[in-house]
C-alpha cells in the first residue's frame, strides 16, 4: 500500500519518464557469451553470485533411464532436460553499468547462451505436467495468435 | 529440520534468463539499431503498461512474458541466480497495440493518416510501432484505407476488425487442435444446457478457448463483440465453473451416421494425467486399496464403459 | 572387507553379503542384528546381520567375539577376519545406508524417520537371509528404542521365528556381537576411505569420529561449509548440528514445504477468505470492472505479463 501512495504523489513527469526510457539489448555481446549449463531448482536460494556448481552439483548428478537425480542441501531432486522450442534460443541478459535509478535508459548485454535447461522437481519424477514443460508450449501458441492472417 | 527463516524481500535484479525468438537476437544489419525493451499501453487493460521488445531497426515487435513459479532459483554456470523466472520473448502482432489508437480516432468518423492517430503522451514510444513491417501492410485488416497522392488515410472499421479477429481465432483453434492443450475443462454457461453432440461441444470448447486467448490482446468491448461475431452466447457468470463433462454424460445420444468416428480415438479425447497430488491425496493413494471396490463401480451401469 | 560395490555409488543404499554357508541352509540357525554409525553426523549408517547354526553357538563363542564398542579398531579387524575364516558355518550381510539416503529420507516431504529407516533395513536383511535359504529359528536384535514394540513388529513380520529384541544385545548374545563387528568394520572402512563424489580435490580427512560432539568433527564441519551447497553428501543434512550450522553460516534456502512458509501460506489463505467474506457485495464491480482476468492458458502455465525488466 505504501508504494502506491508514494507513486501517487510523484509528479506526472516522473511516471511518464519511466515509460519513455528504454532498455537497449546490446547484440554484439552475443559473440562473447558463454555457454554454461543451466539448472532450474525447486527452491529459492537467497543468493546472487558465485557458487561451486560443477564441484558440488553437476559432479553428483546421476543419469537414469527416464530421469536424472541429484540432491541439494540433503533433499532429493529429480529432473530432466528441456530444450528451447524450435527457432528459440536461451539467453542470460545482464545489465551493464547498472545505475539503480529509474530515470535513465538502461543497457543489457547477452552474457550467456543456452539451448537446454535442466529443471529439477523436489522428489517427484519429471512429467508433462511440470510447469516449465507446459510453459514451453507458449511460443507455438504465440505464433498462432500473432502470426499474419490471410487476406 | 526445515528452515524457519522468513523470506527476505528480493532486491532488484540485474540478470534475466530469457528464451527468445531467434529473429529477435540475430545480429542487426549494418547501421540498424540494437533491439530495445519498451513499455507500451497494454491493449487488454487499457491503462497499465506492459513490457515489449522492438527488434533491430524496429522491424518486428515482440512480447515479453515471464514464467514464474514460487520457490525457484537458477544455477547458471558457476553462479546462483535467486530470481527463478524464465522470460519468453515471442513475436507479437503490432496491430493489437495499434488497434486502441485506431478505435479512438475512429470515433470521429473520418479518414486520417495513421501517424497522426498513433500518438500517446504517456507512451511516446508507441509511434515506433509504425516502423514494424507488419504494421503498414496489415492496417487494412482493421481499417478502411484511402490513398490520396502518395499519402494514405485510414478509418477504423469494426466490420473488418471482427473478420480479422475471427481469422485469428480460427488460426489459433488450428494450433490448439494440433497441441495437446486441454481446452475442455473450462467455464460453461449454466443456462446453456442444450443437448449437443460431442464434436460440436469440442468445437465450441476450442472456439471459446481461442477467443479467450485473443481476448488477452484486445479490449473487453472488442472481446464481447467478437464473441457475438463468433456466434457464441455470452456466459452468464464467468465465476461459476462447472465441468462440462457432467452435463455431457447425460446425453448418451448415439452418433449419427456420417460423423467422423476416427476423431474419438484421437488424442483430443485422451485426458491429461491428474495434477500433482496434495499431501493428503498422497496419503490416500498409499492406502492399500486391494479388495476395495472403487466408488464409481457401484454407480456406473454394467457394460457401459465411460469414455474418458 | 570389500566395499567396492558401495564405493562405486555411495549416494545410495547398498547391500553386501558373504556367501551363504551350506550348513545354514539345512540346520536351524540363529541370527543377530546390530547397527553401526547411528549417531554420527558424517558417513553411512550400517546395518549388519550375522548368522550360524544354533548348534554352532559355542564355536562362535570360542572366536571371542564381543560388543564391537568395547574393542579397538585393530581387534575388530582381527575378529572380522576370524569370522571370515569361519565361513563354513558363519555368514553375514550388510545394509549400508548412505548419508545421502539418510538425509533425503529424513528430509522427505512425507518424513521417513530414522527409526523407520532402521527397522526397514533390519527387516530387509532378515528377509534376505530367509530368501537365501537360511533356516532361521532365532533372531536377536540390539536396539536403542523401545524393545517390546519392535519385538512385536518383527515377530509379526516373521512368523515361525523366535525374535528377541534387547537393549545391549550386542554384549549379551555372541551372534549379535558378531553382527556388530561386521557393521562397525564396514562403517569404519567406508568413512576412512570415503570417496567424495563431489569434485572437491583434496578434502581434509581429519574429521574425527563423526559424532557431533567430537571437537575434530566440529572443526571439520566449520571448515568445510560451503555457503551455497552446505556440505558434500558425506554429511547428514538431517542432523540438527548440520541445520544449525547452515542456518547461521550458509545462504538461506526456501522450499515450498518449509514450515514457516507453509504457515504463511495458510495465513494468507485465511486472509483471502476473510476478505472475500467482507467483499461479497461489491466484488463484482471491482473484479469485472477494470481488472482484466488472465486466461487460464497463462495462469495454468504460470505465465504473466511484465511491467518492467
């Protein structure tokens, strides 16, 4: 509630400016982007920054017939890989020279590129009802909704 | 054993995991600008701003959506990212965003150049939509056009718009049919208990579903008009959710000859597996059920296997 | 003792067994059960059974087996070798519960506690002996928990076998002492030669006994803590020692079944129901007016529009 009040007393020009400002995606950064392995975990980790993922996590992943298994913080995870839909690429965008202010144009660059994501469920086997699997249906449907219609 | 710490609020992000259409991130042609994320008026809500992406040289518009499940984070290489969202950047028809401006100008009833119509002091970037290749070539879907000399003039046409949206709906139905998205469990009119055949109901389910999807990109008024145009009765109360299958079971009418029987074996009819079980359901599931007759066995008449 | 099979994958549970002596398949046998490594915060918990013909009880006594806890490591090794030499009439089997199995079981959504885990391991081993053709007549079990209940459970599970569950059974019945030696030797070996599946390079092996109150173990736990992952799988995450250390020194991790967040979710639910109770009269204008309802395709897929990057 507090936030809404604060916004309401801001001058109109401020609100407008946040709509004026753009965030540029620097594409020439793609060539220098890394291709790391990308994992989606079923927990929120209160951390943004380095971690010994390959040493602790990747090294202990077991590949079984229909699923992968691993554990994190003593909890059993089951997962599988999902690919980006045809015609789509995974990117990690990173803000450069973050100003922390809403008042300026911003710039992001491509810091990583990926084509597959390994997602992990807490204890349940991966299946077609998993969120990310279902969400990957979106680009196909977006094409239907937004593609050109015949005259 | 589990942590009892409260979740701390998440400060602003400086990193995003994105799945983007290749066309959005192809290296720009010489001299073309980089793609830009911009905020524009969301056509379904009218006032709220949503985030979009204009590709290199403003040639193509993209929509940005976030897949967000609670309690998720990323490992990206040798790093952790707390924000577990996955952003989708998918091509978007710019006409959906231009439409509100054309409708507004159309109230005056006269032909106007489109660049005088698409202006918004709250969202100045909206003029850039006119640079999209598809904007200029598809305006005739929603407006009448007149050419005077080298200048083009447009006037919004509800009739054309309805036809255009109808095509959009049918296009979407086609894709839905090919997918295994279940469209049948949605809202159903309580006043609409007409006895129907399965195939007809299916068709309506698809139409309604596609209409709902298209309605994400148009105003409520247009959405209602489109429903009429599709000859779908308005639902009395969208709040009252009722599984359509219940009503359907009562109508055990034999299929008429000429009906496409093969459809009933298609995947359209196979139900999705049940969602993840709750803890209570799991406990139930663990109960040894050997020797227990299922409840439905008592009620279903013999020899009439239900089609599920 | 060859632990190769367990060492090949020490993240899961593993069964090791001697050959079954022929005489055990024809004569009435007794069987002892004991465990090793229940208390430590590090390494596996090992369940052991040892069995021999009832008629050979005296011969077993002559091997001078005793409760493994009263013996030095060297004495245990020596006794295990003697048991192995007596393979014409003594057989053994082990169930090694990896620390990762212990962690993930105890921290499971539907909790699987250490007692249940232990009982299941013991039952599994007795069943293994039966399946292998051992003519079981008497079973002796050492326990730390309530003996009667456990005895009842095992008696019911194995009709026709006389079950005796007794605290300190490892010092009362030589066949239990023998089982305790097998279990303890396996536990010691696996901890000493722990093959870290993590890619950690040289890990300091000076982790002491693994008991939470051992100063060496404490120091090792403090030193080896990783702020994101906590510990290698060698450490039991389900021990309060570990959780306390993680709570104070590692990055906080939230799961959807955390108690705190669960309570919060419940509170939230109560809140909304309260709100809707008060709102029933006016909700239509608020919800149907300007607020656009997102189509279920998107809500089901947890897809939402963004206002800003």
